C-alpha cells in the first residue's frame, strides 16, 4: 500500500484516488499517524508514503509535521507542496516564508540541465517527454534535451536550502526549487501531480509507484471483491445479516458482496415508503429477488409514511419523521425475521471511504457546518444491538461502481444518480399527499426519460423534477387552467459539495417542458433552475 498523510489539502483524497486508479492500494490517514500505528495493521504492506499539501506554513506554531520514523523508515517518500517543504525541513533543509503570498495556478516547470544525467535521482521524471506544444519552446542551441511541462502550481513558501544529499530537478520562472530528489527515494514536488491540470501528473505518480516504490498493480476489481468477501466471512462467521436496500448503488453492491460471501445468511429488506421514484420497487424485486436470488423482504409502508407526513411543511421536520419511521419499520422487520428464522447479529451498511475519512479525526479537518441533516448517513438508534458489517468502507464511489459491474449489477443501477433518503418528500415543496406524489413521480420519470434519450444521463450528477407550491394560470384548448408549476433541476458536480447547473440544450428543455404539460394534467408550467451550489443547494428542501 501507499500511505497518504493528510496535511489538510483539498486534494489529499484525490491523491489516494489517483494511486488506486493506477491499481495500487492506498489509504489516506491523518498527518499525525505514526509509523508504529500503521505497522499495527499487518494487512498493510507499505511500499511508500506521500505527504500531501496543506494550508499551513511549516514554521507556523501548530504546523502539522510527520512522524520522523516515517522519514527514517527507508521507504520512499513523495512530498507534494506543503509535503515537500516539510520533507525538506525535517531532513535538515530550510524554507523561505512568503508571508501569505501565494502563487496558485498554471505554471511551466523546466528540468534543470544535467538533472537527467543522474539516473538514480531522475526516476520521478524518467520516460516523460515534453508534450508537442512545448517542443517549440525548446532552445534550438541545446537540442531537445530540456524538458518543459505544464503543471498546476501552488506555491507560497519555498525551499531555499536543500537538505544534504538532495538536488534540484526542476525550476519555474518564479521558483528555483520546483522539484527535488534524494537518491534514497525522497522526492519533493512543489506542484500538484494529482490534478488534471498537470497533464503528465499521472505519469509522474506512476513513476513514483512503479519505478521508485516498486509497487505491483494488484488493486483490481477482482482482488477487491476477493478481499471484501474474505473479510465479510471472517467478521460474520455463521451469524445472520440483514441489509436494507435503498435502490441506490451502494447498498446494492454491499448486498451483492455479502451475498457472495455468506449466501443465504443474508436477508435484504426493501421498505417501500411511497416516496420512491417510478418503478423503483419493481426494479428491486426484479434485480435482487428474481434475477440474483437474494432473500428479499419488501415492506409496503406507503400508508404509514403518508399518514405521518400529513400537513408537514418544514423540510427538517419531514427528514426527522421519515428517518424515525424508517428505522422503526426496519427494526420491526428485523425482529420479525429473527423470530421466524433465528437471531440476526449484523446490519450491513453501504458506508463508503469518504464517510470513513470524514469521521476519523483528521488534524486539519474542518467540521463542516450542518446545512441539512442527512438521516441515512450515520444515526443508528441506541437500542439496536446489531453489529455493523460495512464491506465498502475502504472504497471510493468509482470503485464501488466498478465492482458492482463486475458482480453483474445492471448498468442502470451502477450509474444511477444519487437519490436522497427522504425521497420525493423533499422534492414536493410544502405538504405531501398522494396526488402530489403521483404528479411528481410522473414528472420525474419524464425528465429522466428525456435526459437518457439525449444521451447525457451519465454526464449529469443529478437530474430531477421538483413540485413547487405555486399554482399558475395557463390556457389549454379553449379553457383556462390553474395548475402546478414544476421546476426541472439538473446539475454537474464532482463531489456534490459544490455543483453547477447543467447547460441543457434549449431543444432538450423544450422537449421536457412540452411532455410535462401535455402528459401530466396537474402541470401547466415548467421552469428550469439555473442556480449553482453554493449559494443554492442541489435539492430544493
Ligand atoms: P444538497 O441539497 O445538500 O444535496 O446540495 C447534496 C446531496 O445530498 C443529497 N441529499 C440527501 N441525501 N438524505 C440523503 O440521503 C437527505 O436528507 C438528503 N438531502 C440531500 C442530495 O440529493 C445530493 O445528492
């Protein structure tokens, strides 16, 4: 494994993902993690370390540092940005402060002459050639030996005295020390190889992984499945497991992995809250029950949810009621199953690695302000005595999709947009009743259908319809109508923390609007939401 120490950069997680994309297992750990702590986990075959960037300055009073034992371990260390400065400082060099001045953005690094002559030092840039548009920058007198390449720079402070045995590999116009190396496998890069704005970044990371750390490409979906299955078997033994299916990809893949591991010791429970999208319940039954032959219980709780939600307008109130009701129903079902078939010891959850990273105390992590309570993330009731089994807790979303595919989950599930736990309830602004639910469900299906037909479903982070509480006047045939306004929302996003409204083509928007007003009697006007997040959120409630 490659261990990434998190010094608080917004890119720390991305480094871990990039390493895994190269089929090398990687974990992100808080900066304060010691070598001894890491060695406690005998499954971790550590091949090297990456020190991430971070917002601090190395001489700040509370600047995070790295366990000296890591640097002395004899394993290769790649320091990126702050990580490079820390590496230089802790190895005996010196850093010049910029006092808050930061240069952030595109830059061009130039490999210093004769750096390439020292093969031992140069492995981080080995085999990397200048891209065609850079060749014209080359100095004709010196032939084409000088490597220049575009990088994404983030540089405030800079290394101004190298530790012993280090040498400079590259510079930029404004920074004479853009990359450093020591023959024993210490590398410092002042720029960010992990971002796509550094086009040769992946090649540089690959050099670190394969030429310097001698990693093997062993992190593949086959291997991930094999290991997860093994871990589930170890943890669960002969006990029984219950797993709630939500209709989303995470719980589906968790269920498939567990079923592969322990077969019919697993029972899946699907609660039909009545707040689901069109056809969702049927799909769950078809895929899991009929196709995959996983023991499945479907609970029809539509009336219970509708009754409890009657006249509730406040979004947080809706979330609270739905969360509580869901857990109550789930518990009831677990008890019923236990009475019927014997005790259940485990609850399966589709927790992903980003949730795990967020909940471990990273030194520099900011506690994000709670904007909306997300009920299905976290909160198990105290009285529930089930142990957790979380087969996805070391996986990123894209890895979950990949193994879902490998396990035979239909494409439609694998690539499904996320859907909030409280479902359509928070897409009906104001009070919820059966009629409004049906209106929104039909509208949503039309929006998604047109987006799929346009071939852009996968490019979007989320797309859906919102039923507003506004009634507007329209005209249809000879008659005046007074009906609902529906809003269409479509966003592009990487991590759902920020999002931009999708530039859907006017033709597509026209088609969607046309179908909505023609096919859904309760709708006579359609608007498109063109706010980004922030300041808006993705959902309307
Ligand atoms: P917002 O609206 O906060 O949404 O920009 C960000 C992402 O979270 C989803 N979301 C929820 N998911 N329970 C959930 O499970 C909730 O209460 C909830 N509220 C929002 C939203 O769909 C988007 O993907």
